[in-house]
């Protein structure tokens, strides 16, 4: 049976398609510009006006100079360490905290939960945080960046709601069979809440990958800089001169433009490659963590 579509609906669909197409162009244009500029000569980038949709004088020079700099690799190594270790700590603490908030037989559960939620809206400030990190001897260490963001209250609440969506009869039957808290958490709740856990992991991973602020405060050794802090130095402070040794000032300025775009692509590409594999969990995980049955 064919459904009749009114002219108003057809007109709306037409405008909707046009609007989404224009929105797609607006979103893709900056990405195309960055990628194409990274394969263009620096002088051509400076001379061009508007968006670059095709490489001008195609060259890999910017990538050669970027990968020829050892600080890029040390930044990658530091970022991967922060990402792997930080996400592991994040997931363990978040799941344990969410499990605590779902239990009904815990003493002082409500005031403790209120104190956790309180941290979402109020903090001690940057100066007390710096003095605390310095007082425990972590100033200048990568561990300061990891432990500062060890747990997110927002993500913990999402994880708690995901645990709440699991039937309580499963937990009760496991407890009757003699399962302890860790057994219930890691053998029952976490496997059943895997879509929500995947989303939380993605949140934490993207946060660690893009983090540069705390590293700029607590780390003063350039050899320990994460990748995003190296990228910030190249983009904002124009520290690309050390990648163009032996060149004149004009050549350094021109080559620096290409290096900036190349480093942006290098820093963004891993996230773009991993995200499609986690996208199938994203909508499902957010819905499970946001709606309680």
C-alpha cells in the first residue's frame, strides 16, 4: 500500500535535504582545507585566499619535517601512556563508584553521593590544586596529569544509570549463590553494561587525547610534553623553526604554515580511525545510560 505524501511534506523534505547538505559542506570544508594544506607548499598556502580544496604544488615536505622532529614521537609516547594508564584508572574508579551508588544496603549512601555530586558544581580552584600536586611530590610528573582527572562524576552518574537498567534479580540471585561484590561487578554488571562502558571509555579517551591544560601547568620538561601540548606550541607560539634549520626567515615562515597543518592531521588521524569502530556502541550506550526503566 503506497502512502500518499502531501506537498507540504515534500517541500519540508526538500528543504531538509538542502539544509543537511549545506551543513555537511560547512563541517567538511575546514577538514578538507587542513588536509589539502598539509600537502601544499608553505608559500602557496600563504599566497592562497579562502579554502584550499586541492593541494597546491603537492609535496610531503611538511610531513617529512614533522616526523623528522623527535618531539613529535616523544609527544605521541607520552600521550599514549596517559591514554592507556589514565583510561584504565578511569574505568576502574568509575565502575566501582557507580556500583557503590547503585547499592541499597550501604551506610551513609545518600550523603556520600551528595558529596560526589557536589564536586560537579564546585571545586577548590586551580591554585589549591597546584599546591596539592606540589605537596605530594607529583609536580613535573606525567602522573599529575593522570591523577587529576582520575574520575569524572558525570561519567560515573551515566555508568550508575546504566547499572540501574540491569534487572536487580540478577544481582540478588548472584548474591544468594555466594558471589561477592567484585564478582557481581566484573562478571555480571560490567558485561551487561558494555555499551555504556564503551561510551564512557570513549569519553575518557578523547579527553586524555585532547588534554593539554594540566600538562602545561604541572610539566615543565619539554621531553615529557604530551602531543597536544607540542601541537599547541607549534600552532600558537610558532615553534616550528626548530623543524626548519638552515632556512631563511621567509622560508621558515612559509614552511611553518605547512608544518602546522601536517601536525594537526597527525594528531587528529588516530581518533578519526578509531571512532567508527566505537560508533555502534555510542547511541545505544548513551540511551541506556540516560533512561532508567
